[in-house]
C-alpha cells in the first residue's frame, strides 16, 4: 500500500486522554493502522521506545495487512507457525467468542478482508456475496506453535488487537515500576494514574462527552462507525457475524472499566453488532460502565458510571 493510501485509511483518535496533573513526555507514531500515542512520566522517558517496539512486534504478529505478519500468512497459506502474541490473541478470541454467544468472531475476515476490503481496495459487495461468505470460528485450529484455518476462512483481529497491544505496553511499564503513563491506540486507552478523557463525536470534530477517571488504573475503549465505512455508514466495518451484514444499532459505544483493554475492545466490538436488548443485557452482566449513542441519537449512560468516572459532561 502506498504512503498516500496508508494515510487515507488511518484510524484517527476517537478518545483524547490527558493527565489531570503530571510532568510528562509524549510521543506519537503510526502503527496498527492508526496513531499510537504514549505519554509517560519524564523520569521514565527511556521506556518510550521499548513501548513502541512492543507495539511493532504485536503488529507483526496480528496484522492482516502486513505480508510479513503471522495472521497475514495464515490467511493466505491456511497454515502458519505462531508466536506467543498470536497464540495468546487467538486464545483470547476463543474466550470472547464463547462469552458473547458468537457475536465476537474473528472469522468475519471473509467479509472485512475479501469482500469489503476495508483499508485496502475498498468496495461494496453484493447481497449474494455476503450470503455466501464463510464465517465459522470452528474452522480455526491452533496450539502454542501452529495455527490452521479452513479454505474459505480468513481472520481479522481488528476487534481486539489494539486493546491487546495497549495491555502489553502497560504490562511492560508496570514491570518497570512506572506510576504515570497513558497508552492510546485510537479508540483504546489505558491510564496509569487518573486521567481526563474526551470522547470524539461520530458526527463532527467536537466531543460527545468528557470525564475524569477515578481509579489508579482504568481502561477505556470506544467503538463505532467513525468514518470507517465505504460510501455510506450502512457499509461500515462492524460486521454482525450472524447476519453477515454491517451493524446499524449504535453510532458510538464507550466502555470504561478496570478489566483489560483487550476485554473492553472485544466486548465493545461484540456489543456493536448485537441486537439492542441483548447488548444491554450483556453489558449489565459484566464489570463495565458505558456511554452509548444509539442510531436514533438517544444517548444512554449506565447507572454504574460513577463507580469509574467523575465530572461527567455530555456535550
């Protein structure tokens, strides 16, 4: 892909984090199809580059765009050796598939990669093409060293990969006794120490909501259409694996919790494509707070939001 096309398809920030008070240093780089931003206490500035190296290594494991990446190779050869990052991400994806009743399914790659071709030579598939697409998590087989997929299967880990990468960088920072850091990958953020968050509106450059986190370590993830569609929001990247069509129920989903960002990322992806009643039932069954903008422009805030945030403002 040319540099022009890469810039065209980059995912810009959906969440804007900042420390409430701290002397920090911030660096930003392009990776995983988006802008990655890392902020850290000035006394730990030497950890910035190792943090970005972790992101780079994870991208080389999980990317379905990079021809050198393991998932790319698996999609094209149907068999590939895998490293610890890939194995762990596949194992987590299996967990999310079960937890969400199949609404989180990384085998949607047969639609996102082959039909819509999001982030590449984008197109709108026919109803027949969508109907005939193969989505089947049971067509994926893996162990700690190798992975295999059936002939008509393709994987897309975009629904949890950025959250997973954020977790790994934060895990590294914590092992180095870092007390203040923010790792941000578009719609996936983790704060060590309290921070301020602004949520991008899906309609404009203004903010939908803002708040301050309450806990020492908090994860935030946002999912939605946010310009990631082909010609119309009806052709967005959030594919319902059961209907084999893009989801339409929610314009924006923000989850806040102390659980891992990988979990939050995957749950937001799944909720984005669930029927509304099932989505709310699922969210209320797990340890998260949420701010949801429905397709009818109705804004829903969970009753437990004050467990995780304060100074909540809707814009």
